[in-house]
C-alpha cells in the first residue's frame, strides 16, 4: 500500500482498477478515458454502464477544445471542478452566469429558473462551444431549445443533471432529440463532479500529469 502516499500513484492505481469495468465496452481509448473519469469521480462502477454518448461525441469535443472552444456551465460547482492547470495550458476558458445580477433579474421577471436565464443570456455565444450541465435539468432543456428552435448549436453538450425531478427525463430528451453530439448519464445519477470529470477527460487528452497531479507537457495556445 505504499502507493497511497503518492497522489499520482493513487490515481494510476485507481484507473488500473477501473479499467476492468470499461475494457469490454467496445470504446475507443478516448471514450474509455471519459467513462473512467466518471467512475473515478463518483466511486461508482455503475457509471461504466450508465454513460451514454452519441457517435464521435468525444472526438468532436476534443476537436472543439483543440480549436479553442470554451466551456459554458450551469453552476459554479462545475466550473470549480474543471482543472485550472489544464485550462491554462490549453488556453480554454470556463463561463458561468448563475450568479450574474442581470440573470437573476431576468429569471425573476420571466418566472423561470436562473439556469434557464443564464443559458438564454449566453445565447449565440454557445455556438460551436462545449456546454456542461451538471445540476439543472432546466438548463439542459433550454440549451436544447436554443439548438432546435434558434439554431444555436454547441459543438458538444455534456448533459448530466442530477436529481429526482426532471433530471432523468431531461437526459432522455437529450438522447432523443439532440441535433448535436452529446455525453450523458442515464437515470437520476450525475451532478457537477461528474460533468466536470467529463470536461477534464477531454482536456487531459493532449496533456500529461506529473506526480503532484498538475498538468505538464503542452504550451498554452
């Protein structure tokens, strides 16, 4: 158990254990990385069977980040969980408007959630970007409305809201109607740490991690 004193060794050992649960799922290496990160973040091997993604979703997300796409989130907890060193090295940014005063005002005036108001405020900014929803089903519904009704299409929707009211339904709707690539988790499981873990899996594709779990090996764009 010497490895438990070394953070990188802990992560490597964890991924070695997790691999047994994902190796036979018929996934690409990059898809294995995404699913493994959700298991790692949750400590729940059931995620290996619950993560669902459209064809080439992971590759499309990686390509978007490589082209300089930013990540737009529904709540601060998702933004907090996304690796700052990886973002710095790659040159991508994360945006969240849930605490914005104008968003709060809009939500009150329209009688909608702040998450809806935030996504509506982002509006055309979401075109070609990564959207990561980890908390609010209403945010996911709004992103899909923008895509379907207004033609504002992100490069990838990471739709993983958590809970017992609307979460599972919003993810089923995502899988049914999304006109853009998506990554999601079936059922009521999910949450901000899981959405952030998917973002990190995509960000880590072109970087390496040293013994202190900081990112190394790639110049900022």
